[in-house]
């Protein structure tokens, strides 16, 4: 039978497994299997030839028992309601595990942003906000950047929402540029959070990061900063990187400035001179100490999981490992750290931005980084402790299940005390 790759079915399956292990109340389980609210909108946008084109957009609020909905907006040609639903569920678990005052949500538009002029991108972004303005707000649901959306797009969106409300509402969206009260540190907080998790994981596994080799899949915000931070903070050697077009490998280690230059010149990192070409699939199977998937879902699946053998698998992307691959990796003893722990630095940074916007009082970069470190290091330790607790009871679980158990039990407890079941 073909492997299940519908992201929402995968998210439900993961929840079902956690529910069974933690003996979750049936009523709570039923509530948590589906989003609370699904919004589908038709988004008209004026194109450069003067014609109006219509795009399909989504905004899904998965659960708000612990706080307003929170989660990014993706502009992607293969976007689908099922993907957005899955990502909104993962946002719920991510915010709960980090123990920040947010529920989970996600949005997206089916489009190919690479084909748009800046004006087209702005028109589409503003139109989307007009379509969903009833459903978002600093106390209800707060969007942010994700795949192919940027601080500039967040700024247009905040501006459009503020025009509708007839006053500035900075806290409606996070990941904004600093000029409109984004936060110091938010831009690279996904990758920085991942590095704090990597530091703790390496300590636990007694891996010397200074001598470690790293492969990164993806050259977007997360992958790019993961590259620079791993070399800056730990002195690790990044030997391979790919983007959606292709990639490069060099035993000696790659140079970030040269990668940026290659990307600018040819549109892909594979224009890098003096390194071997490597495909996305090949990168995942390289013999490296640390593998960092930092692109999109379903990259490690039944077909290649057996060949994925890093000492630490650091899931910086959302949903890079399918459930069948998850089982294979566990059988092979791979130390696989789950997405909603590893990449939670992004939304923790968003939480800091939102808190600052609500107060109108701003922190230094040092405060931001230090608070991020405290929160994410605690999450990592909570996950390890829960894994050990279950193993002591005779039930072996992987870090993903331990993270699920913590996250789901907090949401269920909030729903219970609010009287939802
Ligand atoms: N898009 C990021 C994520 O998947 C950040 C979301 C946010 O900051 O709201 O975690």
C-alpha cells in the first residue's frame, strides 16, 4: 500500500498515537482531531497586465484553549487545505510545548510568488487580509511569515489590517520589519532556537560540535541562518546544502558568502564553484554527524529512511519526517528531534514580538536571545524527561511522542478547566 502522505492524516495519526499512549480522554481527543474553524477565501488581486486574477486562500484556527491562534502564512503553488490544517495542528502543539500563551493556526494561498512583481505581491497580500480580517486580530489569531512570505509582506498585511480598523494594530501580525515594531532577533529566531536545541542534544550525546559535519536541506530563512549560526556559534563544518533546484557538497566545508553569490548569480546554490553537485535526496543520505532538514514536509519517508543515518536529526522544517519513516528511524536508533520542538524558536520569537507590541515597550537583542534560550532549553529537557519517564514505566517512546504527550496534555487540561468537555 502506498505510504500516506496527506499531511493532515499524518498529523491526526500522530495525535492518535499520543492519545493512546497517554490515555487521553475520548472527548478531548475528538475535539483535538479537527480544527475549530476553517476559513476558505477567494482572493482577487490585480496583476501587472491590468487583469484581476483570483487565488484560493485559507486560514485555519486549530485550537485556542490556551491563547489566540498563532501561525504563519505560506504562499506556495502546492498549497492545500490539508497542508494548512496539518500545520495549524502542529502550531498548536508547538506553542503548547513552548508553554507560551498561544493556540495554533495557519494560513496559505495557492500561488507561485516567484512569478509576481513586488506590486502584484503587495496587491495579493492586502487582498488576502481584506478577506480574512474578520477572523484575525491580536486577541484572536495572529499570522506570521512562513514558506515564501517575508517581513515586507507582514508589513503590508499589518498596514491593511490597520486601515480596516482605522488605527495602528501592530500586534495583529509578527515577523514584521523593525521599522514597524518587529522585534530584534525575530528574523533568525527559528534557526537560533534550533541551535540551542542542537547544543543541548550534542551535550547529551557527547558530540563535539566543533568537529561535527553538518548537512542542511533548504536555503530559505531557516536553512540560511542555520548555516551561519552553526559555523559562528560552534565552529561546525557545513559540508552540504541544497535548495529547491539542487545543491552542493564539499568535504572541506562550504563558504556561505560564496553560496549567496552563486544563488544571486544562477538562482540556485548549485552554481557554487569547486564543490560536487548533490541532489536533495542524496543530501539526506550523506554520512554526516548532523542532518538539518530545513525545507518542506515529507522529505524523509518510507523509501529513504533506512539510509538516513546522522548522529542527530534536527527537524528545522515543519513535518519533514513521515510516520513510517519515524518508525524506521526509531528502529535504527537515530536521535531524531521533532519539528515542533526544534523550530519553535520562530514562534517563541513571535511571542516576544507580540508581547512587546502589546506593551509598547521594547527589549534588547541580548534579552531576546537569553529568554529564547531559557524557554527552548526547558522544552528540550521536558521532552527528554518525559521520554525517560515512559521508558522507566516500560513504554519506549521517541522524542516526538514525548513532545506530543506534553503538548496535548496541556491543551486538554486547559479545555477541561474551561469546561469544554
Ligand atoms: N512559521 C513559523 C512556524 O511554523 C512561525 C510561526 C509564527 O511565528 O507564528 O513555526
